[in-house]
C-alpha cells in the first residue's frame, strides 16, 4: 500500500513513501530511445537522445510514456483498487496458499496509513481462512494497530534505531510511538517477527544492536528476529527530480558483520534469521 510516515534514508521502496501516484524511472533500464518524449503530449520536441523528465510541466499521469517504453524503465507507481478487486487478485492464488502453507502479506509503504481499507481486507482474508501478515513500521495510532491484531497471524515489525535523536535524523520521525506500540502489541499479537535493517555507519554499532536486542527480548510473542542487510536496490529508483544518492558510498555489510550482529541478538535468547 502506498504512503509511509517515515522517510528512511536507506528506503529500498522510495516509490511507496508518497500517498499519491507518481512516475518512477529506473535509469539503468533506459536505452535512450527517446520514445517517452516522442509520445508525451506535454514535452517539447525531443532533441538527440534526451529522455523525458520525470514529470514534464502539465503531466497528468496519462501513462503514454510508460506504455511506450520498450524496457519498462518508466512506470507509474500507485493506483486505486477496491476491497473486492484486491480480494479477487488474492483469491486467484488460494490453491497455491493451501499447498504451500503461505498466505497474504500487506506491506508498503505503511499499510496502517489506510487502516480502514487494511482492516476490511484482513477480515475478508479471514472469511476465506487465509493466513495473514502485516508488515509495519509501527508508527500508527495504537487503537488502529490493536484493531487489526485479531485478524493478523504475523506482524512483521520494524525496529530501526533505538536512539530517538538518531531515529528522527535518519527516518524523519521519533521512535517513541513505535516502541510504545510494540510494547502494547506484544501481549495480544499471535506472532511477531522483529525486522532490523543493518545499515553500516548508521545502526550497526554494538551499542544500538544490544539495546535493540534487549528491548525485543522483553516483548511477548516475538518468535524471531530478521536482520536485513543493506543493499543498493533503492538507489536505482529515481522518483524525484533530484534523487538522494547519499547512500551510494555505503557498502553492504559483510557476511562476517552480519553473523556478529546475529550473535548479539542470539545472546539475548532470540531466534535470528539473516534476510527477510
């Protein structure tokens, strides 16, 4: 679901931050054919191999540039769907869920920004006896989080930074509500998986990892911790006129560093998995 209250520096789905539909460009796929500029009703006559800007003046997201891009370098992120339309898509794979033991994961962005829509979808899934998971950053009104708990089999709950000042600096918001919500959710949730991104130079110091592990170890119904090593996938998604490239110089953590981080969480009695 589109829209997120956080603006994490390392976000690998930056097209999910805004609630509104938007053009996303993957520069690595662009072959300079200029087809996007040729079909755009708002662009000037194309010159050379100059590609169309993200949103030309007057752009109304008509989608012509997307439809005519031969390499899918241009895409529109975001469209409106009803509960019945989403459920129709979900139920097409019901046989697969039954055979694999899988189910439906609601992610984003932050799905609780559309709490009413999310609740209706979860309730419909339960009518069809589908396993459900909600991937959340935890920054939402507590009553909304607790309201979906009866219909959610697994919460995938993000913990990014324990220091509030650092959390605000790197994500754009305080972590007070996030931590408080997890404390309240623990006793009523069926199953919680804590997800911790590992971002070198930002949150992989021993002090932060130990504080995170200590906090997680005190929450009831935490079944495992997923450590998510940083990668550069999000950098290749241009979703604004001046993309943020500040993470380009940060290297993903080494396997040794990942194992050391896992050992810290295991020392607090937590089950740990590297990866999502």
